[in-house]
């Protein structure tokens, strides 16, 4: 590749986030000088915020009708860190011992995931303009967040550090570009009415993006290339597109008039590699 082509490629990567997926404000993902003043005062959660979050968690859990003790209620995510923005939401985690519900961990996790999904879909509770997202977490589940605050004890379990990090937007752009290519392929499958294949690939793509974020948080933290790529995809609606296509494809694959049979020809996405 000659120098001119290299410069064009770099320019393409720098413009990817702004042009291919919309006018995206990169500064919203960068570290701030202070914690959100809407949430915090002298590095402690404001009392009215704490009381509201505690009531939300208790109301949610009481509605499940389980005779299980809550071990802790914690706030985590970007609003418990220095990378908060107007797009942040409040990650409210209810910590319990899953084994006190049932020995089958996957069964318990599936139950709580279904319940929290329904609750989050039905309710839109805003605290200081930030939406609350409820999650039930097993006491033994590792949490890679660099900011975790206990609402019950009113103290930091993991206190975030003010760390201004230079973000390599070229690398973030490469990650985002790769997934956009795959999402484009997913759309093509859907338009061809190959609904069973679309459903399969959408599920795998969603799983890959989840693993991308997990790996980034474990190795590089909140400002890792992988975690930032995930946030760009989520904030620009690309992850929602995958979920929507997955749900519609499921319905159509079971609809007798619309469903098409599997083809024996392997589908290719992104860079021409077989998707399965």
C-alpha cells in the first residue's frame, strides 16, 4: 500500500464513526475531571438518589415473591465512574446468592434475566434525567467494573480512579467497521427472507459483541478499545438493530406462509469467510 492509500485509509477510519453511523460525539466516551454532580457530592451518593435507588431495588425484588435475602444493592457503570455522559443510565445491581433460590445456576439466571427484562421494558424511571436499569447478580459473579458503590452501606466497594486516557479512535473504528460489515450481511440475509439463517447468525453476532465487551473490560477496563467499540455500537442503535432483526426473523421462521427452508449453501459475511 502506497503512502497516499495509507493516508486515505487512516482518514476513512477517523471519519467512520462520524459518517458511517451518524454524527457521533466522541467526547461523550472520554473521561471527565469529576464524577457526575447529579449523582455525587464529596464522592458520596446523594441521599435522595440513594434512597430512591434502594426503594426501586426492594420494590422490584419483593415483586418476585422469593424468600431470599438481598446481600447488597450496588450502583455501577459509567455513572459510578468518570466516563459518564448525558447518554449514561444507572446500573442498579441487586446482589443475592443464586444457590438460595435453586442449585441450577443457569435456571436461576434465566429466571432473573427474564424478570429484569420485563421490568426494564415496562418501567422508565428517571433519576436526575438518567434511566434506571435493574439487574440481579449472583454474589459469586465477578464484576470487572472499576466503580462499584454499595447503596446499603453507603460506601465505595471499588472506588474509581481519575485517569485521563488517550483513546485510539483508529482501533475503535476498525472494531466498529468490522461489526458494521457483519450487520450489513445480516440485513442482506433478512432481505433475502432466509429467516432461519438470519436468526442463527444474529444470535452469534450478538454473542460476539457481548464477548468483545467482556474481554475489553477484563483486559483494558472502561476505556479499552473493545468496550468503547461496544458503546459506539449500542449508542448508535446497531445492537438494537441486531436484536430487532433476530426477533422478527424468529417470528417469520415459524410463520408457515413466510418461512423459507434452510439452504445448503454456506453464507458469507464481512470478509468473505463462511458465517458457520
